[in-house]
C-alpha cells in the first residue's frame, strides 16, 4: 500500500463532505476523494458535474484511481 492509499484509507472513517448520485465525497490531507457507490464506469464529465453539485470545482485537479478494500475511489489533488 502506497502513502496515498494509506491516507485515503484512514480518511474513509471521517465525516463525508457531501454525497451525490454516484459518489460519497471526502477530504483528506492530500486532496479530495470520492468513493463510487457502484462499481461502474462513469464518464469524467459526469464526475466533474457531480462535484460541482456540492460546490467543488475539480476540473483543473490531477486525478488518480484506486481500489481500496474493494471500493473504487478517485482522488483529486493539485
């Protein structure tokens, strides 16, 4: 497990900052991440529009996908 995965895993227990149709959103020490509610592929523009729904503009952020404890997660960071 790399350091990003460790930080995300520890932050999953924290209070989410929001929830949208397909994601539960969290903040962590390295950025913002979203846990997919379903293990389906979602187009990037749909992910970004859901982020905007809870007032997060992540369009210029870097992103990485992870699978942690069977959960599909997308991390956004600068």
